[in-house]
């Protein structure tokens, strides 16, 4: 794919559900591959929805457990995917 989203480059789609799509991505300055989750734009059409997404991302980033995928950096970038 090669599409850029901020510092991220989308390499391909990993999976899709009713609320989001997960992409394989690389970061401009971080080594390795990452999973980038994009919320369905229909679910983020209000400022409150974007705020809720960021709040949930920050809460997820505070979890550190070997059986839980680590959240790196929640962000909102409108109109990119």
C-alpha cells in the first residue's frame, strides 16, 4: 500500500471488523513492524468520539502485561484512511 499516516507507513491490511481495520505498519523512526488500528470514520464523526478514542488509547497504553499487546501511541488523524 505505502500510504502515509503521520509518521507511519501502511504496509497492508491485517484484519477488518465492524468498528475498525488493523494494518501492518512501519514507523519513520522506530524499528520493526507495528499494528495500526484505524477506527471506522462513521464512529468518530464527533469531537466526543475522538476524545473517547484518545482516552481509551491512553488507558490501554498504561497496561503492561506479557499477554496483552502494548499500545504505543494513540492519535487522531482525520481523513487519512
